[in-house]
């Protein structure tokens, strides 16, 4: 076996181990949420998109520095479009990467100006500019957000405010209550995505739509 084949073999082995580890981790989540934990799924005024009267709600705990969150974002939008009016998405903050807590505060400040979704899309599209070795650079993230049409002075006031800090603290606490230890973590009508994967998420949403409609 030459060095190239050895490298490929080792890389493939590591990938398999990683995938298996993810599966094992996800399988430790309960298949349903206890009634006393259900309030932790919702927060008033959390960023939401989709049908206002939708009977199926996808709650995502996310970190803007998370590469997988970025990859799932367009796929999530596809689900909202596919089930027009029947599905909505609620975003909750889970700043697990170093430096991300300030970045989610900036996102929440943008949300106060009605710019959450443009800000999130911008951060996802430019992760390589403000995330390095899984560490967030809040200064670069802020510079990116400020390319949007919003009140920059108010943005600075808000993301440093106690009001925004309380919102982030609540999401972090709710994430702990729901055993969110990695991002993205999805819940569909209160059911967690136990085995991680896009098709698994699609299946969970399809089941919820069939039950609700």
C-alpha cells in the first residue's frame, strides 16, 4: 500500500468513526420531551419564518459559527416552501463555539430591527471570514452585519444591552433543559431529531404534517 492509499484509508476510517460517534451521541436523546420540559422549546419573539397558522413547528437550536447549521439552512428553507403555510421554523440561540455568544447577541440586536434573517444569511454565507478553527471573531462578524441597512448605533447599543443578554441567557438555559449539546439540534412539534441527518429531519417533518393535516 503506497502512502496515498494509506492516507485515504486512514481518512475514510476517521470519517466512519466520526459518523458513528455522531449517531451514538444523537441516539442518547429521548424520543420525546417530558411535559415539564415543553415550555423550554418556546420563547416569545424568537425569530420565526413560515406559516403564521402552521400546525407544524420546527425549532432549531443553532450557532451561527456552526458549519453544519449553515449547510442545513437552505434545506430548512426548502421544507418551509414545500409545505407552504403548514410548517414554520423557530430559531433559538445555542452559542457553543468560542466567541459565539457575542455574535448571537448581534443577531438578536439585528432581530430587534427586523433584520435577523438577512443578518443570519450573511453570516452563514461568509463564515470563513469571521470563523477560524471553530472560533468566532465577533469584531469581524459585527463588521459583516453592519453592511446591512440598519441603524448601526442602535445595533451597538442593543447587542451590549441587558435586554439582549437576558434573551441569550434564556436560550442557553432552555438548551440545557432540552439537553442540547451540539448544533444544529432540531425539534419538530416537540419531538427531537434523535438520529441526525437531513433525510431523518424530512421524515420527522412529513410525519408531523401527516398527523396535523
